C-alpha cells in the first residue's frame, strides 16, 4: 500500500505547476495579462492575487499530513517552496512533469477566489489542517465539471416555478453556473465593500465579514440574476430558485464540507486530513472486536477507499 | 407499437422484497413460469458492494442506489390551495432502485405493528369515545387481525434472520424484551447483537427512569445464519455503513441474499433489469399483460395470467392510476379509493447529550444495533386530556456517523464554519448520544396522492402528486414528548450539555426525514374504503395483487418493513392456497 502522501496528485509543487499551465499565450484567462510565461514573475502573480491561497498552504505540504501542525512557513519566508519555484526554467521533462492535475471547470482566477473562501470556512489553524491541505478546491472543480448535482441526478423538466420553501429548489439554473456566478458575484461584492479589493486579497477578518453578510442574508442579491432571498438550508442547495448570496453561501459551505470529509478518491480530503480532524477512521472492514470497548478510542489506521480496494480487490 | 412477447404465468412489477418473497414461495410450491420486471440494475454483494460500499459521497450524498430523479420523481404540495412542484432533488425520502429494492440500502430496523393497531379506530373509539379523534382523520381498522397475520410476520423473520429479544411469547411477558408488543409465536431467529456505547448509556438511563428498554429488532445478522430457503447471512461487522449503502459483507437482510437467489435457482424465474413497466393492460376485470420500456427505451408487451404489483408505495399508486384500475380518490367528494390514506412518518421529537469525558466511537455500529423503549408508542400510554392520539417508538441507535452528513450534531450555538466550528467538530464529533421518536402518521381526508396535471416522467407519463401535511394532532404529539419525555432522558443521561429538538410545523420535502411512505392502495373489508381486499387482491382486476406499504390504512410508530414482509407472505399464501386452485375473487 503506498503511503498516502506519496501520491502524485497530492504533491504540492506539482499542483502549483498545474495552476500555471493555463497561463500560456494560447489561453489567457481574462484577468491575467497576456505575456510569455517566462516574463511573468512571482511578484506580478501575487499582486493579482492568483496564488495567495495556494501559497498559504505550502508550509504544510512538505510535512507529513495528520500532524497537528500549522504552516511553519509563509511564502514570503520560504520562497524556495513557493508555487513559482522553478517557473523560470520550467521543467518540461515528461518524467518530472505532472499532467494529471489542474482545473477542468474553473479557471485559476476563479479558483483563487474559491480557495480563499474555502480556507476561511475550514481554516488551517490550531486544530489542524483545513480546506487548503484537504485540496477542497480540486474536489469542487471536479464536481462542477461532472455537472452532477449535490444530491445526484436531478429532475430538470419544466415548467419552472418559484414554489414554496417546503417544495425545495425549483430553479432551472444548472449547478455549475450557480457556482461560477456565485463566486464572481462574491468577488464583486467584496470589491464594492472594500474599495476595489477582490475577495482573495482581503484580510481574513474582511473575508469572514463577507461570508457572514452572505450567510446572514445581509447582502440580498448577487447580480441581476438573483431572484429571491433563500432560507439557509444546510447540506442542500437552498430553498429558492436562482442564486442568492445566502443560497450560494449554503452551496459553497455544503461543497466545502463535502470536499473536506468525502473519501480522497473524489479529489478532496487529501491524506484524510478531514477525517483525522474529527477522528473518523474511514473504510474499515470490521469493528466487531472493538464496538463494545466502551469509552476507548479506536485502535488502528485511517483507511481510504483506494487503500481498502487494494486490500479486497487488488486494484487501486 | 410494442413488441409482444410469448405468454408467461406470472409477472412481477418491481423486484424488491415483495416480489422476491412471492417469487420464492411460488418457486417452492408451484412450477409456474415467472418474469420479474425491474426498472433498475441487479447489483450483488460480490463484487459490487464488497469492493466499494465505503463511499459516502457516491452513495449517501449523491444517491447512488436510489430512484433516478432525472427520469421519474413526484410532485408535492402541502395542501390543495398550493400548486404542486416537482421534487427536483432528494430529499425527504429515498426510494430504492434495482433488484432488492429499498431493502438493499435500508438500515435493518425491523418492527411489527402492535396487535391492537390492526383494529386501531375501534380501539381508540372504545377507549376515548367517538368524539376524541379529529374529525378529518380517516384511520380505519385493517381487514385482518394481528393474530391472523402473526405467522407471516414470523415467516418473514425466519427468512431474513432477524435478531432481537421477544417481549411477549404466546402471551407471556419476557424479561428484556418489549412488553408492549403483540404476542409472538416464536422467539426471534437470532439473539441480539452487540450494543454501541451510546445506546447502552441510553438504556441505563431509561431503566433508571422506570422504562423497559430492549434491543431494537435488527435485520443485520448477529451470527452466521441459514434461512429456510437455504440462503445464508454472515455476521455483521458493525462497519457503520448501512443506510444508503449496500452491505459489503453479506450481513444485511436483503432480497439479493435471502430470496432472489432461491427463486432464480428454480429455473422458473427470469429477471429483466432496466425494464420500466408503465401499464397494466386489462379488460372486463382481468389483466391480460403489462407493457414496459426496456433498457433501450423500446416498448415491450408481456402477457401473463397473474400479475403482482410489488413496487415501492409511490409506483404502486401511480401504476394503478396510469392503468385506470379503480377510481382515483378525490378529497372534495370523498369518492374513489386509489391514492386515499397516504401517510408518512413523523420525526422531529428527540434530543442529544454531549459528554466531555466519554468517547462514543460513533462510526462503529450497524443500522439497527440500538436500544428502544415503547412506553410512548401508539396507545401504550393514556392520552386522556392530552388532545392528541398516537405516539412512537423511542430509540437510541448509533448507525455509523459518516463524516459528510454526520460530522455533528454539535452543541447549540456552535457556528457552522470557521475555526470555532472546526474546534467544536474535533471535540464533539465522537462524544455525543442522540435519541428520537419514530412518530406515528395517521391518515386524513385531505392527505392523498393522485396524478399530476402538469409534470411528466422521462417517457411522458404524469408524475405522482403528493398532497400532504402534518396536522395539529402530530404537532401536539411531538411537542408532548419534547416537553415531557426527552428532557428527562437527557437529564438522566447526564453529560456536559444537552439539547432537545425543535417542534414541527409543516411537512417540508427538502430535508431527509424517513423513507416510510405508505398508503394509497389500502387493504380493506369493502371496495368503498379500500383498493385491495383482505388478501391484497385488487377489487377491480382479480388476477392482480398489489402488495406493499401502499396497503397500510395508516402508519404506526415503527418502521414499516416488517409489516410489508408479513403482507407479502400473507398474500403469497393466499395466492397459493386460495387463488391458484380456483382463480377468481378470493374475498
């Protein structure tokens, strides 16, 4: 069984390279100036806020996960571990390059907003690793790309109505669109509240204030497509159509929690950091010999589905 | 134009618990050729569940084993003044999909209804007078007594290797069992299993309060078990992944283990997966065939002599309506019977205690390894002056705290995100004990199902429309226990802090509550108050048997599976001993 942190997709420097891969002259994200890759330096990118979230997690990535440590190094004090390390002479050797990560729904400029929000919802702090170390943004990106809904297959036939709160979400708007519009609107709201500073570049306290405004329904509408105020419905995508600040918050929180706590096979909960926080040991074949050991912590390892499948099926 | 296939003797519509029990009995007692039409896939313990069932995101959150809502759903409104809107996502309840039905993903909580519950209206009117019941309740006596159906409850228990401790054996009260239950003719096939820490603390507290706690009857095998068909269960591993998951170890009582393989081994049964029946064709009171969409969406007609409609409650009702069998119930005129007496389960009553100094290991458990008390179920307590009737079983069950949906509950006023939430989740996730009441859902004139006038399924047929709400009776029932029962239990449990649940208002289809949806094709003594007769035979089409929780005239304070199983064996016996020797109306 491979050590969990040996996995390619969990290797932090590679994910930094992946975030940079769309930065080519052929596919410039809207908010990033078109420039040959070798001319974009780290400072420029940090100013644009594109990598602040990624950088915040670097210190931990070089530690063994599961230790209750906080990031020991900020990007300013350990440039060698920064996401831009090695960018100047980007390693194009296929033996070294990681090609199986990256983002297939959001663009990096949106990921940086998402990352900043997830990192406030489940921060890296004294109680241990958070959304950053869990790779929650990778989970959410994959889910949006799959076009599935939170609860799986959805009835998508019309006619569409507003409906009562007891009838559940009735909107025709596809979930990935709600997520993308919600992120961009959250960023716009941040800029309107804090003199043009985007969400990802705000202080933690300012970011928290934005999130509280959203969850409390203090900010009513997210752009022209907002329809109505929605009640906060934990673990569901809200009770009203469209995307309101409050229903987007609910959606964002639901997916962040899911990315933190779902099996690592889905791209989040890397090295089972979410499970280790609360003490959920994962895919154990049996607890029959421990269930009546009252008031005693469980004995054993944390086991992911992939590790379990290696045991029972010889594939992982 | 549908492709017409050669005739067969028996067709099963839906192949979950009901169809597979009747198929197993027909395989055992007859040479009839049978075809089972199941809209979902045939998944089995190996290799499907053993190799991937530990995936909460796929199965519990993303609805891996449930009816595919992109193809078929229901519409819902609280009352006739609202417009029904489709249930676009799960959800209040989780119907199964595939061979074995909802018993593939169930928790294994296996109960019988109380003996007097089969004569519920008579019992309540006798004890409290005719004026005590709310005017709009349409609860009614069942057409059979508990004593009549008891042998079939026992047969079901033996088929599925149910474990527990009898509380009443042939009218003798037994220490350690449920003293309120109706008399059993036999002890449970298997002894109770292991009890999680939280449930044992609850049982201690209940005992101190003078109640009589007993092990919750369990459909997750407590040992190695072989049923009368020669089918086997292995012992439960208490892995904590029962409800919403298939069982990885062949321990969960499920048709895919206990009835389907036996029926298939007869050589007389063919199962067609991905086959969605949309009409029962009939003429002059006799069904001639069913038509269905096959896996490619093409129409196929299957002629048969005998048809067993044993799908989930929702589809049993819809197919009767789409096939124009009987008259759809209209609450305004009270004419018609199909769709009448639709009921649910009333949750909401209960509480949680958190212990600073105790580790609960809440991720260990089976779906039904709890401890229960029955002092507050149905009419087990005196309702004089309380202003409501009914109640429910109260259980503390540690079913496995999977982390996405069950990283709580956390103490009141804990934020839902940020460092404070995170610290609280880390501290309390494994230190809580929750308990609650499975409340009774009586039948009312205004609660019913019919066909939606607007919304359609993937093939263009109308969806089923649910019109349902709780009434003051159930609100008072929940409030009574939240004020008079659960605070005492919480206090007795001790702990660092506790919380009692909020009371209920209107039924809301958004949060998960219970997959116990019942009624609409009710059993009864007379065609004026029922869709099927005492033996689950259609009053209108004599070679059609409709069996399921859709037969319940009203719902009791327990999970329905045991009673559905008893009805399936009851109907199978009637088909074999009464109908087949002399086809025609048997009641």
